[in-house]
C-alpha cells in the first residue's frame, strides 16, 4: 500500500507490536477504536495461546467490503464513518476479529489442500467450513470474550446464521463439504451456481456446526475440554510439529480425541444433508432456539435464549463458553 497513509496508535500484546495503517479512514475516535481492537486481539490470542509473528499490521484500504489474510497482516476494507456508534463499532470489530483469526485458522491451521498452492488450477477442499465457517464462529466469541458485545448481541449473530440456513432449501440438497468443494462454481455464499436454490453457504452453516461440536465436547468432558482445545491441538500438532495441513479425517479425529468419544453423529451434519437438532446441543449450555413462522412467506425466525433452571454443568458450560 503506497500513498499518503495514516497510522493509528499502536498497541502491544504479549510484547508484540500491532499496528493499523490506511487511508481515507474518515473521522472517529482513534484511541478508543484501537483500545477495543487490542481487546479483540488479546481474546483471539488467548484461544490459541501463541503468537506466531514478530509484528502484525491491519492494512485499511478504504471503503468497500471484504478482507484478505496474510501471515503477519490482513488487508481490509475500512471506513471510519459510523464507528462512533456502538452498532457500527461492533460490526467493524466483529469483521476485524474474523480477519485476524484467519492468522491462525487458515494461515496456520489449514486443510492439506490449501498450501502449497497450485496456481494453475482451482485448489479444492472439503474443509472451508472449518477455515471460514469456524472463523465466523470464533469472530462472534472473540468479540464477546473481549467484553465488547452483549450476550444478546452474540445470540443475534447466531440467529442470523440459523435463519439463513433453515430458510434455504439448498440445505436439503447440498452438504457442508459439498458447499466447500463446489465453491469455485457456486461461490462462497452458494448464490452463483446454476441452481442457487440447491446450494448452501459454509459461512452460514459452518458456525452452527461450530456450536454443535463445541457444546458436545464440553458436555462429553464435563466442561473440561472444548472446541478451543481442538483448535490448539491442530495448531500445535499439524502446523508447528508436522508443518502441514490436515485432512477431513484428521480434523474429525482431533475433535474426537479431545471429546474422548466418537463424534460420528455430529459429523453426519457435515458430510450429509441430515438436519441437526440444534436444541439437543444448545441445551448442553442451557440454551434453546425457538422460532416463529411468517404466515405470508413461510420463513422461520429463530430466537436463542436461556432456559430456566439450569443445572450446574449447564451453568458452567455457558459461563465458560461466554468468557474463556
């Protein structure tokens, strides 16, 4: 990025400098924004427990949509207008949490097919539901654990994924691994293929599998282990020790090793079009998803909320999920 750039106040996490540079950033409270961004980075680092770079830079390239991750930086569309409102600030921090978490989940924790790349052909993988879907899952949790959004806002984020998935007839035709493998034709949101009504988005269904696996692991281990432990394991074993990506079977095995049980029923929701019973898993954390149906459109609208009279395990799972 070359030009008349502005650098925002930097911060350090575990002694490592993190910067934000860019242009056309508009007017907003820069110090307040960077203080909150520091909390996001701290919460993400706490999940993996390691910082694999010597310096990290957020590179704002002006108004627009989207971002792309690199080993020690992320290039993001950024517009400071609206950051002085809670809604605008939170939306931006969730987006930046997603792009920063790719520093772990994509650049280091990655499917075997995604590196080294063969630039002469599409690099297809079944595992974008891990790379992107679980990054969506963690973008929500990172910002919540950083203390920057409410429990209600966290639930609303998952509700949007539930609404998108359950109101998409494509869920009956295309599995999660198929949506990943066919992304070159269907597009990342499942809307660009020949028949969008028969495809889904791993950005929507992926985070739902995230909480299914997380709550199942927590319940099976009496809340001693979680999906966080899976992410730490694949980071340390496949990235740091073996220095390679993982296969479908290896990721499932990592989840099962952490859980101490078979997760074959849960991975059916990944490999097939079998529909999950979301409340079976939400109940492990004392939550429920209720929905109403629009009389005119027939579409479902989900609301996630706490159930009454949680037992001690449900209470512990929910509290730890929200905070660590």
